[in-house]
C-alpha cells in the first residue's frame, strides 16, 4: 500500500490512484502484485494507455478503438 501511496503523492492525482486500484482489483496473480505495482506508469496518460492495452488483450483486438469510435462519431 505504501508503494501506491508514494506513487500517488508523486502524481498528486486522485484519478490516477482510482484507476490503479481498479487495475489491481482485476489483476489475479497476487504472488506478483509488488512487481505489478512497480510497473505501473507514473502518469495518467501512460496509465490509460496500459489500461486500454489490457482491455484489448482481455477481450479482442481493437475493441477500445471500435467503442471509442462509436461513442465519438455520433
């Protein structure tokens, strides 16, 4: 928890911490959770990129692009 709080204090972003906590919630390998925390991007833009990559790998390729395209085209 200290690792997350230190990263959050560096970023000063509650939104960053919210997304990180949600990503850790869906992460299933608790034996390697510290390594996962260490690999968390330090800024919101990179974190969002990693989240979109994970969503694409969890479901199917280009799902994020298709959904965002649908939302913003109309």
